[in-house]
C-alpha cells in the first residue's frame, strides 16, 4: 500500500501553508482569483528558508525558498518583503504604526517591493478570518 506524496514545506513556508491552504476550499477566494496570477516572496533574513506564495487561477500554494543571495536573485516575483522574523511578526500582529514602519524602511531593516501586490495579499488573508 502506497501513500500519496505530500510536498514538504520547510520553515516559515510550512507555517504559512498551514494557515493558507484552506483558501483552496474557499469558494469566494476561487471566484475572486479565478483569473489571477500572483507571486509574492517573504524573505526572513535571519531564517534559512523564505516563503514563496503563488496564486494561480483560483488556487494558492506556498513553497519554501532557500535563503541565499543567488537563489533569491533568480526568483521572478510580483512583490517581495525582506526583514528579520521578529519584525515580520510585529508587523503581522498590527503592533507597529505606519510611521514606525516607514522608519524601518528608511533604515533598511524592512524592504518592500511591489506594495500594491502586497496589499492584494492582505485582501487574500482577510478571506481567512
């Protein structure tokens, strides 16, 4: 008897997948994003793996990406965010003001590319709760 292979998601990608995989069963998500194609990279600089979020034709997938310069440079993404894990969880918890966030961006502790696409991800995450 053989069991189906499941994709292993390492580190932060595994944690994100546990939250987001239920969107694949959400009819509203499927309808809103049936024609969408979106890739977003979360790079936690102090972790060995980052997370690549892929939305494609009404489905979502999260893959782990090795956190080294060469691998990250070769990723074709619509948006990306790079910071330390601690800062990511402070941002995600809503514990940081916009002014303080701008300060982190100016000092290089937080790097965001494709801010409009990141807002789209925020809308997707709202469908979870």
